[in-house]
């Protein structure tokens, strides 16, 4: 990827259609996101928010239209992806080591989400909210310019909602992109919000 693109991440979707299970989930969907933007993605359950994020992260193909992300994408959703039997820090470090991330970034992420005191506890002993923060720490410790967060506030108390939103603000101030799909409004100013309305259910031809 050219350095200019890496320095200025962007997302462009043009007339995108996505089909899952033989049904149209998104149709003629357009979206443009530029460096520094924090986007609140809204919509009813089943409207296609998670489907959109899976497509943006490369886990799901599009049936038609064009989708382009000009930088590395990191997805944080309900898939914890942490070894339940490992201490929290070691479980997250597995991924940061795999990606060649500076260990200092992990330490900073654990501090940002108030996880230092839990670093030596096995993941399986953590509460749902603590596990969620562990997954978010993996996101923060990475160096992906584009963040996709699917219902990130689930299980978080008010203090940790504020910590996450502060991290989101820093990421975007540094030129990153963040898309947050949530029924709860972020506590920081968002660049804009978009509402996804699922098309009338129909079978794919």
C-alpha cells in the first residue's frame, strides 16, 4: 500500500449489495468515510450492521457494487478470540506478537481500559464486561488505521464507556477511522451518524 494511502485511510462503498443465507441484507448501499471520521452506525436488530462490518473486514464478499478500504481494518465484535485458559495479558499478547506490534502498545492499551490489575487473571475468570475490555485492548494495541466496533458498549459500566470513547477520540484525532455500531450513542462527538434500513426481505435470484 502506498504511504500516502496508509497515512490517509478511507472507505468507499458504491451501490453495494450483500446476500447472506440467500437473502438480500444490503442493497444499493453507498458510503464514504475519510481519515479522522468517527461514524455512529445505527439501525434496528437485523438491519445489516454486523453484515456490513463483516464485509468491510473482508470476512464476507459483496454480491455487487464496489467496496474499497485503503488501509488495514480491525474488527471487534462478539467473537472474543482470546484463549480462555491464558492470563489476559498473555492472551492479548498472542495476537500483538503475531502482528509484530511493539509490546509497549499493549501496555498502553491495558492502561487505557483499566486492565492492568487483571492482566494475570485467566480470561475465563473475567466478567463479561472485563472480557469485552480485553477484546477492545487487542484492538487498541494494534496498528490498524480503520476500526470497526460492533456493539462495543455491551457489558461496560459508565466509567469504561468513557474510557473507550476517549480511545476512539484519540484514534480519530490521529487520523484513524472508527465505525461504531451501537444502540447507545457514543459519549464523544461523532462526525456523523448513518442509519441502516434493511431492504424488504427477498430471496436472491
